[in-house]
C-alpha cells in the first residue's frame, strides 16, 4: 500500500564515462571499478543516515531525510572518489545531482516529480560536479548555502517556470568553504599556451581558443590525425576547460601524471602539461600543444 507523501532529498550518483571505461579497461576491470565507486556511495549514504533505493547500471539512487544530509554526503562521496584510480592509474569520477521535495514511497522505491528533478540535476552535472536546485538551496543550512554558486536557470520538462541551477562546491578546505559567500569575486585564471614557436596567453580579454586542421582555427594543427574542428578551450568563471569535438580524441598529459584520452568530452585544465591530437604522445611526439596555468 502506498505511503503518504513526505519530503526527502533524492540523490543520484552516476559514474562518469562508463562506456569509455569498458573500452579502455575491458569488461571485468571496468565492472570492478564501477562497483568500487558505487560501494563508496553506498557506504557514505549509510554514514549520513541515508538509504540506497536502487542501483541502475553505473548509477545509484539514494534518499536522505534532509537536504543537509544529502549535501554533506555528496561532498564526502566526491572527496573519496577523487582519490580513486583504475589499475592503469587513470582517475575516475562521478557526477552527482540531488533535489529536496515531496515523494511517494512504495515498496522500497520512491516516485514523483522530485525524483525527476533530481535525475535532471544529475544529467546536468559533469564529472566531479554536484548539482542541485534553487528549491534545495533554500533548505540548506547557512554554511552549506555559502558553499554553493549559481550557474544558470533552465527550463525542465514538465515545469512551467525555469529552475535555478546551483553547484555545490566540495574541493576547498573547510576554512575556505566557511569563508565563501555568494558575493565572492573569483580571480580569473590565466592560461599560457605554446604551439611550436607561438605563445598565446588566455585571460579576461582573450577567453577562447579553437584548435584543428582547418585554417579558420586560432591554432592550426598540422597532424593528419587531428579533426578539422578538433577542440576548443574556453574560460568558465575562474577556470579554463578543454572541449574535444574530434573523431580520434585529444590525448592530455598533466606533468607527473599518466596520459588520458578525451573524446567528445570536457576536461578542466590544471597545472601544466601537453596535448596531442588524434594519437598518444608516445606514438608521435612531433606536434604538441603545451599548457601552463599561470594563476
């Protein structure tokens, strides 16, 4: 028999790039990696008083009695997942979305519009992000509200009004999170790009850079494995993001770390390193694009 509706925080945690994991690691290792990540989600859920509702492939659905419990669990999950690596040393990530609102509980499952909104928040999140709604932000305690930032307002199917979209930050230290406020002005990052003898600095006045074989790109890549419109670098708030549009992928190496491949994916540029276009660096190191975050 259906229970009366009550308000819960619904949280979805989804392993990012699971298809790529199966392609690069093989079925057994990919499944083991995904299971390890979802095991962390389940453990954190338990520690924060939540309940695991179900697992669907590479995604886990959980509920919490309050928005604060869900928010704290989401941050703890991301912190623990950030330390995980595959057996070849590549990082893994989750994208998390949650929403607080009324649900119908039936035989261990939950249903309703709030579940749909939570699922939509998860779809909007990128790897390593936690996304929630303006309605949920209103339910958070002041310290957690101050650790969020407004991203956008979007129309969600079935909703008459746009929904405010917020990101819950988790990478800062506790002291930094306490000091955060909605009025905080972030200092934009500057990014130095080197391609051959050419040096380019991206910043407030020069925020995007296109890369590819086509002559109309800002940086023309000669490598035959590169696509005509291979990739783009753009600034988002205080960070720069590399967005791959190519067929063969962009191979990124951060200094001191293993090379990773992006294909139709985004990656937040950090530290310093280099990129190759359409192949691994070891296969042909002739043409590289170097990057160096200056701030």
